[in-house]
C-alpha cells in the first residue's frame, strides 16, 4: 500500500521508481500492491498531477498499483481505456494475475465462506496483545536521552515533570479504533514510579485548539497567545514552582 505523501515531488501512488524499481525489482516483492483509501483519485484532487480520474487510473496502474481501495472508482475506467488503446491489456492482466494469485493462496477458491465468530474470538486476544506489545517494544526509537534520564528508576528522582500536548491524553490514531485499553505517557510514568517520586504535569502548548477528531472537518490550530501562557506555566513546573490553574 503506497503512502499518501510525495517523495521528491512524486506522489507515491504514481511513483514507478518506488513501486516497481525498488519494491519489486530491488526488493523482490511479488505480492499485490493496493491503493491507500482514495489514494488514486488524490492524484487528481490533492497532488494535482492529473486533471481527471481516467488519467489518475492510468498513472497508478503504470506505477504498479494493482487494486483500488476501498472500492473501484478511478479503476472503473480501465476497461474503456483498454478498448481505446490507452492502456495495454497485458498490463491489466498482470495486475489481475497478482490478485487472483493472492486469492488462490488465501484459499478463497477452495472455501469462499468465512466464520465471523472466529474473527470475534481471535481479535484482541491475549496472544495478539503480547505480539503487539513486543512489536511496540522493538520499534521504540529514542531520539534523545539527556543526562541519562531514561530508563526511569523508582526512588532515583524526587520530582519528575511531564510536559507536552500529548502527555496527558492517549492518542492512538484513527486506525486504532477503540481497543479498550491503553495508558497515556503521564499515566505510565505515574504507574512506573508510584509514590517514590512526585510527578507534576503541564500542558506546555496545544497543537490544535480543537479536540483531536478523526472525522473532524474543521481543525483550529494552536493559539499563539494561549500557547505563550501555557509555556510560561510549563516553565514554572520545570522550575519546581507551584503551578496554578
């Protein structure tokens, strides 16, 4: 699945070097490339490299995108474009073959029916939670560790200041849905050190004044004046002064 962004000015959904040269030829990937949701039409709407869906479909297909998600939109024009000679039929056949191969490997032609109960049973089970935790531990990247503060040790610090717009609230992102569990940075630190250290907190600033909302159409950026006051309060916390809200 290509990303929504551009690399050196080339949208990933139309990047032949990325999806063919690197992914397939250099790395040897032989699977199916699917578009990110509406990523093909965004070649027209967001990146403005084409003026219509037909050109977007042809550009994405030429770049190696085999299937359009979440449903056929721009790719509905492929049949007509093949008949008009704008796209080689062999190129469409290549993507169709990849998709059919994936379905054969998944066993869909042997047993096309699924049991929804199985999905409910295994989703978010203990084994998968442990795997997710392991992946999180192994994927953590520490950018800076001033004064060797980390890892935290109980009783080593009298007072710990936690400052930042993402410290108090748990932001998992839109694709995480609502897993029913999780801990914010502030909560995690409090639970880690317990009563051995005083944990103080300040917002510091806000990235947006509006609440984080996956479906929000309007986003209000952080107010510079309010952020200046928030930063002052954070400085007080960092200097171990009394914080007043």
